[in-house]
C-alpha cells in the first residue's frame, strides 16, 4: 500500500471522512525505510504547537536532532524507537504511551504524552501536550527519566557483545572438544545466556519505568485472552508434556489494560511451566466480583516454604525452587509482575501449602 493510501486509511479510521487536520492534537505520519524518512505528513496542530512544518524536516536524523538536541536523550529516543519497531511493528499494534520531552521550533522544551501505531514502514504518531500538568512539576522527573533512559541504552548496547560471544561459542563447539575444555565451553554458554536473559529483563523494567501511570484499557473477552496467552507457551508445554485447563465463562468481558495484564499472566504461566515437573497439570481460573477481576494460575509444582513467601516478589529474590528442565531464571520475573500489578491499581499474591505441594498466584484487578 502506498504512503498516501496509508494516510487516507488512518484518516478514515480516526474520524470517518474528517481530515486529519481536524484532530485536536499534533499528529505525524512518517514512512520510514532503513532509518530514512521517505514521506512525512504533519497536521495543522503539529505546526501550531511544536512549530515545525514538513519543510523543516527532511530526514529522520534531522527530526531527531531538532526535537532532541541533547545527545544522551536523543540516543534514548532512538533506542525506544527501535524497541517499538521490534515489539510492535510486526504485530501492527499500538505501542504503550510514553512521556517525552521535545524541543519546539521556538527553542522551548515541552513535555508530551506520545504513542505510535506501526504498520509496515509507516508510523502514525500522536502527541498530547502535558507540559503544564502536575506530573511534570516535579524537578526530579527529568532526572528519573534520564536514569531510566541510561538503563535502557546500556542494556540495549550490551545485547550485541553477548550475542557475539554466543556466536563464538557455537563455532568452538563445532570443533568437537572433549574433557575439561568441553565443560568450560558449556559453562561459558550457560553464563552468557543467563546474562542475555538478564539484559532482556532490565530492558523490560526500563520500559515500564518510562510508562509509569500510563494505561490503555480495552474491553476484552477474558477466556479468549487467556487462550491467546496459552498459545504463546504451547511449545514449552509440549516439550514438558504438561497440560493447562482454563476455567472461565465464555461470555465474561472486562475493561483491562491487555498489554500489562498480558505481560503479567504470560510471566506467571511461564513460571508455572518452568517450576513444575514434566507431565503435571496447570489451571487458569478467572472470576469477577464487585467490579474486581481475579485471575489465578495454580500448579502442582515445587511450591514455596514460608521463607520463600517472604521474598517471592522481591528483586533478584532467591527462592528454593529451581527450574525442572534446565530453564533459565534471573529472579526478576515476579518482581516485574508486582510492578505491573501496582501500575494497574491491583495486587498480586502467592499461596502454597509447602514444598512440592504446588502454588497459586492470584492477580486481582479493578475493572472500570
């Protein structure tokens, strides 16, 4: 589909046959190939509030340089941009909103709430002016954001050397080493994979920190939602010969943030699979009462003792349970779930009758 057709499609989707220039917020549509800006469309509000016209921006690098003149901040924006492409570009999904600071054409720095929808090489961007809102009155807000940005940039840059190490290890293994050297290479591969997994978790934490308070709710058929999460974990379930049973009314619907809720449930289900033994059963249950949605994942696995329960949701929490088929764990998964549950105004709890007696993880969410 050509760029003009993409622009027309977005306009139709936004407000029937009304022009995108009628939107009350700044909007930008950009057609990008390999970091090159081939086409650009900016609406009237964009020029009115940010001061830039399409003639002012001839390339993607030029837009980045003008809008984000600070080099470190610009590097963060580029990293977030690439992450959005990787996470949402192939799925044609709308990315979570982010709070960003833009240098306007008059030299003033202003805060905007920003989100992008990606379809192929076309990016649909919307900017909501939040510069005068209370949340930006905190003088430390920019410092906190930059700290989060730094974590994101460092984590992103660390991916490359770790992947290079894994590639070299793969070449070494082809030499058919025996004895101690083979064990050393095996240990090197395991350590590197653990490091790469930790980097992915740090990137996820950084992404959450940049989106504190941002929530996009939509009406969801809960059983269908749970089936979609289950499908993502089917390969590991088949590998371990485990079964999952879903107990949920077919007609149950709720307004939830499906992205954050999906991340939590995917993490909890993955943990249940990881810490259960081959051939065991896992249950996904859901109930709705007093405008609160309860989602429960119950397994027959290793469970927790009382000491475990005290640190189960702590960062890098060291628990007695171990993955049953050599899977890897960084100790950040349940910590991430707790952060997300708090962001959603909900809670998450763990219950177990003791070691090797399984456990239940309950996610409790308010429903609007």
